[in-house]
C-alpha cells in the first residue's frame, strides 16, 4: 500500500506534467483537445492521490484545501461534459503553483 509520502510524490509529478503543456499558454490549452485531456487527466490524478492521503496527515496540514481538490476530481470524473475550461485554467494558473510549493516543502 502506498503511504502519504508516495501520494505527495504522485501529486508533485502530476503538477509537473500539467505544467509541461500548460506552459504553452492559454490559447494552446483552449485550442488543443489533447492538451486539455492531458491536463484534466493529471488533475484527476491529483484528486485521486489526495483522496488516499490519510485523514491524520490532512488534519496536520490544513493549509492544503484537501476537500476542494477531491471535489474537483469528482467533477472532472463524473461531470466530464460539464467541465468549464475557464475554471480549469484558473486552477492551473492560480492554485497549482501554491499547491506545488506546499507539496515541495512537505517533501523536503
């Protein structure tokens, strides 16, 4: 069974994967279905990994919006045709950098 540290590494790697293509800019993100699919898939990985992190660890680190991350994963998986790419882009630009920084600090 994977432990919390391994789940954090999963999150870290998914953020790196997202940034690989999101770094090409919003226009590319909006126009290229494969880039959107790539990003959404890795956001799902982040949410799934987050959902498997122990409650104790989550309680020790309330600065991370665990329930919001899991909630987004649920929307991406279960309401796939209702995904708002504007919201996804906002998450990429606003929320992921902060999450990446926090995860990197926790892994040090």
